[in-house]
C-alpha cells in the first residue's frame, strides 16, 4: 500500500555544515514547524526517497532523523496555537487567508496570524 498523507520529520544533527544541508533540503520539501521539525506531504515512496537523500547527507552514528506519519499538522499537539491558525496549502484546496506583500519588520508567522506587532 502506498499511503499518501502528512509526515512529521524531526532531526538532531551534530555538525553545523550537515545541519545546514539537511535544513535547506527540507525547506524546499515541507513546512517548517520548528528549527528541527518539518511537515512534509507525500506518499510512502516519496518519503523513502527523501529519507534516502537525507541519509546521504548525514552520519548515522552521529545524527538522528525520524519520520512519523500524522493525520495532518493541525492534529499534532502544540502550545501557542501556531499550527491551528496556519493556513496549510494542499493540492486542489483553497487558501483560508491571503498573505499580503511582505511588510518590513513583521514576520510571516505574525502576518498569517493577523498579529500587528
């Protein structure tokens, strides 16, 4: 069975150079929830390919990367309510909130959540 859905990827990488490479790779593939936690949407085959790519960048004896299937990022327990208010974009669905052009000094998270300062 080729399950399609969301995955939560978490990593702990000891070397700053390897950490940067993995972080840049995951920024292209998913949604960053924290510094070392990303949500990625895809099939099991796509996730295995992504993990194989990451596996070539890390040292297994020094680094740790884990992927967990989740129903959706909104279903993952968090504090602060960031993921509950974050409008996730999925294929074939509309965006709940439109994000205006970037304002200087206001972060993307604050703009998405409607926080003025």
